[in-house]
C-alpha cells in the first residue's frame, strides 16, 4: 500500500463555539475554555466459580465528566439566568449543548452533542485588588451522555 504524501491535519484548539438549544443571546456561546469532554469505562472483576485462578474483567456502563465552560463574566446573560434558575430555585430545564471545533473559516471540523445538560455549579472567580484581570464565570453542566457528531 503506497504511503500518503499528504501530511496529517491537526486542528487547532483555539477556535470553537458552544450552542445551547433555546438560549440565543449574543454572548451565550462565547467561551474562553471548554473542558470535560471525557468518557471512561470502569471494569469489574468477576471470579470464576469453583476456579480461584481465573477471573474475568467486565465493563461497567460509561462514566461522563461534567462539561465545564469558562468565560469572562457577562451581565444579563440568558445562559446565566437558566443556570441560576436551576441552582437558586431548583427549577431544571435540561438542554442540548453542542460544542463545535471550528476551522479558520468558522465552519465546524468536529462536533460533540451533550444530551439533557443541566447546571450543577456556577463559580465566579476570586476578586483580587492586586491583579488587573477580568472576572471569570465557570459554569459546570451534568448531562446524560455525549456523542461525536462529526
């Protein structure tokens, strides 16, 4: 089989967008950092009956990390209104969340869809008089599962 003369394409991480269904104000999808796109299968060891030398490692259902979104604090954000309803009033409205990794033209290279996402934490960065930095909001979302769309 001939070797490819085209070098592999490695996408860059700095261009992405977050889309939360039903929330469409101008700043809702603007984030400086997205993390937590992780899934892991744990295993369980089952000993074979009557034979102590043998055991079987069987997979357990997948475990998903929470999706963590960070950005500069935005006043009057519909996304934060949604998060506060869950965290302060215990009123949950699960949403679909899509994270798109974008190319240089702003078109999706890869996408992940998070099903039934809802807020579980909202953090505002520490206020420090000795630093000249913007206030960072960190929104943490739990969800049922994610799938890779593209």
